[in-house]
């Protein structure tokens, strides 16, 4: 999962143990992060982000989104009138503006982060 410029979404399965308090209702999934665009949200390279699978999001939520059906990224979500703005949590990255908004599909909302030290 890209925490930087969007990258092509590629499935790579591994088993992950998730703490019970991160489990929500419905479908959950985890993705490994590549990049540093979300460091001010404490999401770093090689972290696992835990997501509640859903296709909608509220403004300000951190989401995993697909742009044009194959470029995936993790960013803060903001819906405008004729666009969607995806914002990084790192001042080095500019927002991604998606027009028209139907080019973007929310895959899930981040509910937790798992980090391994060392």
C-alpha cells in the first residue's frame, strides 16, 4: 500500500494476528505500507494498517483508495462538490485531486496500525 504517490495495487497474501480491540463488525483486512506520506499520522514504512472494509468515508478519515481502478494509496479523504482530495500527513507531499470523483473508489477506513520494531 502506497503512502506516497499511488502505486499499482498488487495482492500478496500473508497471515496477520490482529488484536481483538481493533476488530470491528463486518469485513476487515490489513495492508503493508510503502512510503512516508502518512508519517504525521504515525503510519510508517513497513507498518501494517488495519482497515474496516467499506466503500464510503467521512471527510477527514484516513482511507485506502483506488484511483482509476488500479492505483492504490492511503491518505486522508475529503469530498468536494466536483472532486475528491486525498491529503498526505507529511508536508513534503501535495494533495491528490481526483476529478471526476467517480474515478476514486474507497476500499476501507484505517482503524489501527501494527508496527514491528527491529
